[in-house]
C-alpha cells in the first residue's frame, strides 16, 4: 500500500493545492453570490473527485488491494460536482446538505485509507486527520444547515484549507520518505 501511495504523491499534492486554493477563494471573497459559490464548489468537487478516482485507478492498475476507498470517494466527489452543475436551481439548504454528505463520505474513505496505512508510513496521521476533519465538518454543517450562507462559506473555506494542508503534509512526507529509500539503496560512488 505504501508504494502505491507513493506513486500517487503528485495526485495527493494536487488535491491539497486544489483544496487550499478553494478555501482561500472562499475566505477572500465571502460575499460571492451563491451562484458563484455553487459553481466554485462544483468545480472543486469534480476536480477532487477526478484526482481521487485517478489515485484509485492507479492503485487498481498496480494490483493493490486498497483501491476501493479511493475509487468510491472519487466517484462520490464526481457525482456531487455533477449534480451541482446539472441542477443549479437546487435550494441553498439542499446544497448545504449535499456539501455535508460529500464531506462525510470523503472523510470516511480517507480515514479508512489511513487505517490501511497504519504502520507503513512514518507519522501516518496526516491522511487520518484529513478524514476526521472532513467528517467533523460534514457533521457540523448537517447539524446546523440554516446558520447562514456567510458562516457556511467561512466554515467551508477553513475546512478546505485545513484538509488541503494535511494532504500537502502527507504528500511531502511520502516524497521525502521515497527519496530517503532511494538514496539508501543506491550504491555510493566511493564504494568498491
């Protein structure tokens, strides 16, 4: 599983960058119209879903047994993004529930992937933390969906930045770990 995840480091880093960018935009312009937020969220969900699906397909192609959480999480992201674009006339309350549902599903699958990695990765907490943050965010939004569009935008922005940063930390650690492994197994120039 570790080697398969290392192969997906770039996708993980792209997911982190996309999440941080979405969060920064949501926080920088909280007074965006709801239609603009809807389009921004739809694009983010599609991109996140496509990257997660790509990671799952890469794992499946390498005959890893741990591809299911990525595949299902990616399909959920793509479905939520598609629904967001295909039915833009849905009410604000429905969108809030849709966002909450997607965050919970994505978080559960990320947490499941973190459990699969337990012990295979030094400081493997980052992926699990991203999953826990996603689930907590989804539950908070679902419990109080009428808290106002501005507070939901702030909550979405903060969640996206935190989840994105945890993914970037994990991608960095995976990349650093791969570099250390390569240097440990390469013959030294000075050895006979």
